[in-house]
C-alpha cells in the first residue's frame, strides 16, 4: 500500500442510533450517527405495516385461487392417452378403396 493515501481505519468505531442504541464496528470514521438500526427498524422488529393502496395483494390472491381451481379440474397425460386409446379402439374401420377409384364403393342395401 502506498503511504499517506489511505484513510485511517478505526477498528472500534462507535455507532450511535437515534433510538439510543450504541454499538461498535470497524470504520474510517471514529464515530457514526445513524437514524435507524436493526434494533428499531420495522422490518427486523416485526412491526412492519404493509400498505396496499392499489389492492395488489388481494388481486394476486384472487388470481392464484383461480389457478388452483383450474388446475384441480385438469386431467393428466395418462388419462388423456387412455381416452384417446379407447376412442381409437371403438372407431369403425374405414372401407377399403379399390385401386383406380377416387371414391369408396357405395354400400348396397
């Protein structure tokens, strides 16, 4: 490191929060004043309030509910393949065409 270009490092810098909590950290400043810390931040204390002015959460929950209802009504691949195989087995066989004819022979009754 080059001398005289790096700031002085304070390994026991004092941090003072607006709520009154103090703790030590390593910093280039001997004393830090902060407005909010992990002791008083709403996210960490569990006192966070979610403001949902545009009803985004309710709309998302409604969409998610619709998807689960639709998914319950869907059938899987195995069921679809079994149905297709059953339809194919019950289908009438096609009439054989004679060579040279463009239409199948008419059924005589």
